[in-house]
C-alpha cells in the first residue's frame, strides 16, 4: 500500500468528488480512479460508491480513512524522527516545568525522549504557572505545563492534555473538617477558599472547576502563590482546593488532604505550546508524551 494512495482516499473524503480531489492533488482524475481501484483490490473491499450524481465513501471506506489518518500521523512522526537522527541535528527544546510536580509530570517522558533523540538539547526551566504562561507568550519557552483553563489568549496556544486529577481540599488538622475522610462541595459552602493572587493561572483553573460544579465560595482569602498556601491554611482557618497529587512536604503533621467526592470536580493538566511555534521537535516530544 502506497502512502500516496492513502492520502488520495483522504482527499476524496475531504473534497467530495474525484475531480476536485484530483485537482488538489495535481494528478489526473483517471490516475486517481485507478489508484482507488488498486486499493480496493488489495484490501478486497469497496471504498467508494460509484454514482453518476455524487461521490461518497462506503462505511468501509470511512473506517479505512480513520485508519489511514492514524497511519499517516505515525508515518509523519517517524520520518521527522529519522530525519533528525540521520542529520544529527542539534535541535533545542525549552521546557517549562512546575517545580512542585516535575517528577510526576516528566519522570516517564524525559528518559525515553533523551534515548530516542540524543542529539536534541533539552533546556529545563523551573517556574511558577504564571511564569510559564508568560514565557510561552513571549516565545522564550517551547512547551510548558499548565492546568487547562480558559486563558485570555488561549487562541494563541495549543493544549495537549496528559493528565486528569480529581479534586482535593487541604485543611488544618485542628479544623473540624479534618475528621472527615472525604468531603462534598456542599460541606465547604461556609468555608473561606484560599486562592493565589500572584498566580492567576492556578486560580483560574480552580474557579472554573468550582463553576462547573455550580459552587460559589462564600468568601475568598488570597495568598501570594502556592508556596504560601500552607501558612495561609494554618493561620487563617481557610481551605485550599486543588488537584490530587499536590503535596506540601514537611506539613504532613499539620495539614490534611481530603478527597472531594464530586465527579465534575476535576483538573486537567496540559503540555502547552504556542500555535505559531514551528520548532519541529515539539511534535516529537508530544508523541512520546502521548504514548507514556
């Protein structure tokens, strides 16, 4: 099966007629028809309905197109990979990491990436979420980790989701709620919620998650950033909501992490890159991230 033939069937699906597909592919209509016939004979199925009024894919043709799309994607990734390896290109990929989740976000990806692309230089930067967001917009990062949310300039960014976590609430161990092993949002309706004044990215993801659950905090306490959350919990009596996996080492004896039992209370984490960034190493990294 030739790669060109796969692309030709996808063109028929996209443009709806042999004539237009042939025009877009810069081949003759008779050549296109011959190639489709060759594929049908090889696969022993009918891919395209023959009708004098229209051109339409059969159900088998539609399913074949789905498979061809996957094959062509893998083929593209493979050719990019081989090109880099063959040329010995010393490309650079700048990664923005959340310093408090570096291990969970990257431990399964970086060893594989470095093994498959030894000539690529990885530059790693440990940032707060807002710093990653700003660096992406300023083109000083290629890929950064952020909680998925409706950012003001999201039309400039692409989000490659790689993890989803349930909600948790952090409370002081002398707080009455610490006696609970799980909590509903309704049980938090009278509690002040701690958000981050200098980290609008994280605060946005939290408020959007609460909004999806139709939950409005009775009051909000602002602290600077994630590092100051434990102090605010202990000094204010407020609670902090975030995604599972977030921990504050050294506070295990004073702060309790309690799961929130609400299916809609979830957080999605994404590898984010700018749409205009044409660094060819970005899709190679994302492909490994997808298969981790």
